[in-house]
C-alpha cells in the first residue's frame, strides 16, 4: 500500500508539469492557474466539510495562510505557469528542484534555524554549477527562453521562502485548513492578475485544456495531497526526499514521450549536475536517518504546499 502510494505521487507530481503545459494551450497562464486553484479550493473545502472541521485561526495560522496564498499559490505558480510558455515542462521541473538548495541557504542565513554542513555546501555548489550550465550560451537559448528559466527559479525561491516560514509558524497548524485558505487567496490573486493583464476573449477552450485543469485540481492537488500526508507519517524521510530527484526525471520522460520535447547534450550535462547537487544536499547522514521527521513539501506542480510540522532536513520540495 505504502509503496504503491509513493509511486503514485511520484507519477502524479511528475505528470503535473506536462499537464500544466497542456492546460496552457489556448488558455493564458494566470487564468489557467487561477481556475485550477479555484476548483481545488472547492474540492478541499468539501473535504473539510465532510470532516466537519471548524476553522479557528491562531496568529501563526494567519501568517502561514498569507505565506501560502501570496508566495506559493500566487507568485510561485504565476512564475511557473508563465515559464512553461517559453521552456519545456521537463526543464521547468528540473530548475524547480533547486528549491531544497535555496531552502538550505535561507534556513542558514535568514532564519538561522539550521546550519550548513559540508555536504549541504557541496550540494549547493554542484547545483549552482548545473544551473549555470543550463544557462550556458547556446544557439537555442533566446531571450524568452532565458527569462522562462529565470521565472522558474524565482518561483522556486518563493516556495523556499514559504517553506522556512512554515517551519517557523506552522508547527501546530492543520495543513488542510491552511491549504484551503491559502489556495483560495492564491486563486483570487491569480484571477485578479489575469483580469488586469490577460484578454479572456481570446481564450479557446478545448477538451484537452479543460481535462488538464481538472486533472491538476483533482489528482495534482486533492488526491496527491491526501496520499502525501498519509505517507509522511509512515515512511522514512530519506526515502520520501528521493522524490525530489524522481519527479523531474518523470517530467522529462513524459515531456519527451507526449510533447516531443528535446534536450540538447549540453542541457543533459546541466540537468544531471543539478540533480546531483540536490541529491548531495538533501540526503542526510546515517545518524540523521534514524531520527523521526516529517518530510518534504509538495512542489508547484502540486496544489497544496503546507507541512503540519517542520522538516528536519532540507529536503523540502519535490515536485
């Protein structure tokens, strides 16, 4: 059961990058993201209704809701959706996997809640080198392509800032309540942004983009979300953290299979180097693996992104 659910979330979160790409065909990015989270908010609200959960927010809860709503469900997803207009779904997933490296730096130098170990530093340096290789001048790297890559990294930074905020303020919060309110806030911001910047009259609805939005809301948000919180209570954090490396590989494979996305030899070197850096940084030492811990947070291709308890390691993002 546990192994099947783990494989399921890796497949779902790996496929959401592809689904985002499909959902953008005929639909502006901010509108698509806003509709996705509007639908997902409704679904999570139904779950809370079935649980008969009474919503009472503490001061820390309110900080977490604002962090989730503004940093993740608005800015993070706005950056990722816009980026996928200009770069491949697989490359977006790889660049976003640098989030644990950013989280490690923020935890060490901003909140000072963690210290950088030698392997963390090594992983960060390797990851930076891999990212630099992806930006290395080449024939196909145009201005919009580079901006798309920078947009993804900006989204990853927003998600990392949110994570360290959640570690500090979200220890006793109900993740379902936080995600319900955070997604609702993010959906409103995205739809207002879309109304101001995008022309809704040009939207072309098709069976493919409608099904993609529904898939992102139902499977990428509600189902994967529920499976994730089931798994983090029953699996070792080290194993769960490996999804940070598995999900971009799944995204690359699906992008190649269904969208015929290509990867240049230079990009392959950059991708492998980036993922190696993430792997070095997130895999804990042997003594750390014996400590009970709550594992990473879902990624921007997923919908909910809150942890009920802080993570022990920096493996704070996967898909």
